[in-house]
């Protein structure tokens, strides 16, 4: 098969479409013939050498795919060759085939195309695990979502509204603000001209930015508020006022899904299938796709992501496996 290899750490030009060994399913795994994959910020970090890989991870980037089951390992039940699926991965999605623990598979939601489904597993698992399983977001609470125009942000807005929360989001520019409101955001703040602290307090904050947002995030929390940091786009360090934490009874969580155990990921995937898939199938929640790019041209997808002007997800399509889906 072919896969996208990172020749060395650096810019998009280091991504190469090369011949590699086919995967075989271990016990409890299936092999998926990949129709499409999706870009995530972690892929860019891996390319730059900022996301150290664990010994048992695939060296190829890609945290989610869609496709068809082509082989089933020992002990797998509930899935068979030919099933159309999407999957949450630890890596290896930029390829024509990938081996996946069966607990991280999802059926393609009704009404969703097979290519489009590639963009669902990572963002739905990220949003549900952080907003609900970690932060305990409830109906009637106010959520602040940073990066409301990105893949996670566009999904978080919709899921939170479906849960009955009031949603505030930060975006870069008036056009993105308008799109965020169309997705259900009650307030869309252009971070270039407005200060999000003026629209608080917030019961829950989902932060993909990091860096110097930390101090303002904590200052903006309501009593018993919860801050969940899932990204570090503005850096690794920020100031923290412990008095704000103590007197507000606030909590700060730092999470990443990629490094969690396959048992935890299976738990998250089961929660997503139970709670988010019905929202997608009913039309209450939808995936926002900016653009599709041939997987062999993954470097172009990375350039688009790093340019920062996109809304929603960028998908990578395997022409060899895409049979008009």
C-alpha cells in the first residue's frame, strides 16, 4: 500500500506519498481500506516534531478515517468484511489501509457520505469527552468555545446547543462570526477587536489556544467553572492566579485524547455512538467541510490548515479506494 511519510521534521514539503508494508489485524483489530482521512492540528504538530510518538504508534499521521473493513482479526465480533465504517485512530490514517482496534470503529451515520464520515470520529470524540465526560456541561449553562471556526469548534457549538447550553465563541473575523451564529452560537466574538472576558462569566471554557489565554480564561470562569485546555496554538506557558481558582472553586483540566488507552477510547466511542450519532442522523448536528484534497497531496492540505482561513474540516481522499461514495 501507499502512505504519507514524514521524511524529516519541517514544513508541508516533507510529506511524501511512498510505498510501505500493508497492515495485518492483530487480535481485536480490523483492517480498514481507507476511502478518506481528515486533517487535525496534531498532524501538523507531528510533522514539526512537536508531538513525540510512543513506541507502539504508527509513524504515519492521521487520527481518523472512513472506509470499508477488509480484514477482521481474532476475537472481533459485530464487524465483518465489507462494512462501511469510520474510525478513531492513534495514527496511521494518511494511508490506503490502516489497522484499528474494533472498539474504535463507528458505523457511518445514516444520511452521511462515506468520504464525509472521515471527518467525524476525532472531533465528535474530542467534543463529547471534553464537554460532557470531563467538564460535565449541562443544559442552561454557558459555554465559551475558542476557535469556533475550526473542526472542533464548529462541532462543539452544535453539540452544546443540542444539550441546551448557551454558547459563546471566539473567531477571527466577521465572516467567521456570522457562520458561527448560523451554527447556533448565541454570541460570536471577533478576538481581533473584542475581549472575550467582557462576555462572561462562563461555566465551561473549551480552549484550543493555550498560552496567554490561561489567565483570561480563569478570570472569566463563573463560580464552580471548568476550564478544559486541549490545544497549545499560542504556546506552552501562561500565568495562573491561584486565588481565582480557590475562591471560585474552579477547576482546570488539560486533556489529550491521542495518548489515552484503547479501553478509554472505546468508552468514548460508545458514548459518541449513543449520544452524538442520533444528533447527526436527525440533522441537529452536521459536519462542516472546508475542502477535500487527494491524499497523495496531503502537503496541500497542511498548507491550507496552517494558513488559518478555513472553516471546519479538511479531508484527504484516497482516489484508489473511493468508488463514488
